[in-house]
């Protein structure tokens, strides 16, 4: 099957802050397993239940241990076994952060070609 994605996907680690933007109440965090990430969005799994259409804060950790603080709008969700799998788009991400993700893609691809 042909891949029609605009940007390559990469795997990262991170956490999501379980407080809806603009919401009130306690702030909790949950670990997320990022299955794919591009300059436009992120796919991840977590034990926490999120709401499609809501916006959340998240921290993505790059291979350099640099943490990108991002805002994600949930656009798709599925429950498989006891995990929730989500897809989200980045909201208001600065171009400098998008470039960090692209640099990571390039470095990973170059290292993969040498192996």
C-alpha cells in the first residue's frame, strides 16, 4: 500500500498533561507511548481516556533529551485491549520546534542507511 502521508513518522517518548486547555481543576500527568510523530501531529497510546476535539498540553522528549512543550488537539481515538490509541494535530507549534522534529528524522534516516 502506498504511504500518502505528507511527512515521515518518528517514535519518541513523552507525557501528556491531563487538564483540558481552559479547563479548571487539578492537573495530572500520564505517560504516553508515542508511536509516530511528524511535524504536523502525533500518534500515541496511554491508559488515560481523552476526549476527541479537546486540546491538551504534552511534553515530547527527543533523542537529545530535549523536551518540546506542545499543544495537541485530539482528532481520532480507538481502544485496543486496555490501552487508548490517539491521533492528534499540533496547535500553534513554532517553526523552530517543527524543524527539530525534521532534524531528528534526517539524523535517524542517515544512521539507518549506514547500518
